C-alpha cells in the first residue's frame, strides 16, 4: 500500500509544507528557524530569545534577520505577535483564541484559556472596521503584602 514517511525520515517535511501553505519560500534559514519555533508545541518567544537559541543550534543568523523572519511568519499567519509593553513583543505559536498573564517581575507571559475570560461589553467599533479579535493581558506582580 501507500508508503507513509515518518517524521524522522524527513524531519524537514512538515516545515516545508508549513512554509508553502503560508506562501513563503522554504529557504534554509526559514526552515531552520521554523523548526526552532514549531518543533516543541506551543510557545512564546522574543526575537532575542530565538536569536540565542539559533546561536546555540549553530544557525548563522543575525538578530535583524530574526526580526524580519518573525514578522514575515506573523504576516503569513504562522505566528501571533503579543505586545505586552513597548519594546517587548512575544511571538506566539498558539493561534487559537486565548489571553495572557504578564508577569511584570520576570517579563514572562503565560496562556489564559479563552473560556476563562468573559467580556461583557465592547464599544461600538469604528465605522469601516471589523472586529478581528480581543486580546486581554492580565498583569501580575509578586505580592508585596505580608500574609
Ligand atoms: Zn499565548
């Protein structure tokens, strides 16, 4: 019957398909970065973190290229950008509707499932626009109260 190729035989197959499906040419660099991003399930990563991981994995790539690639992936619908404060953007591989905790002490973010946030009222959206999504960032810091 049909030959089914396992992921291990051709580890790049899925990233090639992913990039093709997003309309991006699967260059060596994009494939390498896509594997860093998508190999291990859902995650949030900053450009600087991905740059460090690329260095560790001996992928020769500049921080500027990392930024460009992350923005290309975002524009192509492979990532979501989560901006928690000016100068701090996370790229999220989880494209499903959800929200985030932002830990102000560490700068980390963590998913909040969509069903744990209820928005009871939204303003009328400006004329000529349509609602894409509503992102909620819940900011938390280490409690300072002595209990
Ligand atoms: Zn997320």
